[in-house]
C-alpha cells in the first residue's frame, strides 16, 4: 500500500533550515527508509505564504493565500496501515514535535 504523508511541525521557525546535526540525522533516516523500500519520495515544502488553497462551491471559486503550516511530504510504501503508523512515528522521532497526516493512495486500474 502507498501512503501520502504530510508533516506539520509545531515548533521551530517556519521556513527556517534545521541545524547541521538535525539535517544529518534526517539524511540517515531517509537513506535507511529508501534502502528498505519504505520511502518512495520526499521533499520539503515552502512556507505557507508561498502556497494557498483553491475551492469550488456552488460554481464559485475562492482562493485563500494562506495554507496550513507544513514542513514536507513523503510517499511511503507499507504493508499495512499499522506499519505506516510506525514509519510516521520513526520519522517524528527524528523530525521533532509535530504531526504526520497519513492518507492511503488508492491504486487506480482502468477497466478494460
């Protein structure tokens, strides 16, 4: 199963870079999870002022220039939901205070 995860830090400076020690620990975790086949891809996200939301309701579009604070995303591969939770816990133990939202990615197979 594949999961989209979004990390939202609750501490630290938004848009700031972590120190070298933290970056090294995160690099080790990314390498470990990639080699294990658990991590498909990951990237940091920009500060919220650089993003936003677009909504459509009753034929009307609204644009909000402020989105929730997010530190990054990852696509994970896990054999179960419980394994995905454990991967998120492992990530948070390195990333620090915050939360990880997990969404299972449905695998669409067009019918013939």
